[in-house]
């Protein structure tokens, strides 16, 4: 909005929310541990099943495919509609032409059973099943 065009400060609500998030991050070791358990399980399962996750160094897990963006869009639609799996699709120019990236974001509320379900869904859509 015009009155904020050259403003430098963040709104108070954003600052308060960020401070609360930082406090929770520092205090909730069990959730952070659960998140990494799920993320490592996801990444290990993807690698064991031949998926390319690049150099995933955070819980946010990329999965790379050599395919056209239109095919990738159909794949993410199938993941959502048939398997209730939601992930972001990243295409050129963020990734090279002919490559698409699914961005899977596990949370501390997910379980290893969720990882298995996600893996099964990815295998099914990759194989066209």
C-alpha cells in the first residue's frame, strides 16, 4: 500500500509472532527432534527407492524429476487428489529446464507412518499407477 512504500519497520503483530516463534524454537526440543526423525526417515526412504533428493540439508526435502512442467503439474494433482499428499512444485527458472522439483515439507506433527504413506504415493505416481 502506498503509505508503506518506503517504510522500513515490520508491523508489530509480525514482530510479536516472530518473537514467539523464536521462543518456541528454543524451548521445544522434543518437537525439533521429532521433526528431524521424520525428515531423516523421509529422506532415507526416498533415496532407498531411487528418488533424487539432491543435497537435502534441512527438513524441507526436494525431490527432482526430469520431466516437463505440465507432467509435473499432473503428478502433483494426482498426489493431492488421489493420495491427499500436498507438496509444492518448483520449475524453471528456479531449477534447470527439463527438471522439476517437488518440495516436501515434513513437520513435527507427522509420523513415520506418514512417511510410508507419502513414499507409497510418490512411487505410485512416478510409475503411473
